[in-house]
């Protein structure tokens, strides 16, 4: 990502503005009471105050998909690469958009008493900085390493020593889960959230296992692919009626 200005703003400024937005009426639902017990204004109260304001619900999927849509609009060239777009989504997925404690409700005075002025996301600067760092990275393998380190805090040796990643269309039957114990403990709501994910991005990061060859009918037998990252998205795809999906393969 170059530092040239776009519409009088640098790319860094654009990214910060996309994340540091007012989340009131943008995926965050709040609840509050209004107190006007000391009012002497007559028919039109101008002194009521907001009390007990709290985050009621967060539509994390709506928030993240909206931000990705805006990023694609602002950065058309970069987001044409599906591996890069996957990495953008993973940065946002690690951003804690779904956690109520990460939002601040700001109240201000209006002409008719207090009003909800804004809802600010506390982790906005951290997410923005991670996205800016991702945009500065040139190689797809380094995009993948960057987001995995954000999510897990370290890199597996297979990832650390890898020089390249590729995007392929894989058959459902060729995708393998190496840790069935963990797979049985997956969050069902998260699986449901990712129900349509595989239609938009690669579903996860995999390593090839075995070798290509031919069966007795001289039909090419493809690789099997072991999942490394993306168990929930993998399960959502397995539950779907689709026969193939896009995956990122580490080589």
C-alpha cells in the first residue's frame, strides 16, 4: 500500500476512518432508560437524562461484512486477490467486534434532553493498525503468516518454513480434519455464522498430505488436504450441499 493520497486522504487515513466509525445504528443495538423526574419544562421536556445505557446486542457479522464491503470499494485493486481478502477478514475476526465490553456509549445534550451521541469501538486503533500493516505486506505467504500470528500468537513450523501459498478449488471429500476431538467442541452458533462464508472467501488454510497419483482406472487421485486454520468455516462447508470450495494451501 503506497502512501499516495486518495481523494485528499492517505490509505492509512481511509482505513482508520472505516474502523473508527460511529457504531450506533451500525450493528450495535442499545437499551436505556430516560429520566425526567425533575422536569419543569412543560409539554416539551428539554432536561431529561439517559440512565442505565447498555449494549443490548451486536450483529458482528453485519459489522464485519460492512467494513469489508467498504474496504473493497476503497481498495479495488488490492482486494481482487482472494487470499488477501481472506486475510482482511481474519484481521477483523480477531478484532473483538462481537464483545460488548469493547464498546463505549457516549451521551451528549440535545435540544430535548440527552441523546446517544455515538458508540465507539475501543479496539478500533488496534484493528486499523493491523490492517495497515497487512496492506504494506507484498507476498501472499507473508499475508498468511501475519494473520496467523495475530490470531494464535505464533507460527507452526510448517507455516514458518513455507515459501508459498496457492488458492485451489477442493472437493469436499478431500478435506481432512486432523483433530476430531477439537472438532466435536466447535461453537454451533459460530458454525451457523459461517454458513455462507465459503461462498465469499476461501474457507481456511490447509496443507497437502499424500501424493498425487493414479488409481487402477488411470484416473488422477488428488491430494488430501489437512486443515490448519478455519475449523468452524470447514464445518460450515461440510454441512452445506456444495461439493467444492476454495482453500488456501501452504506449500
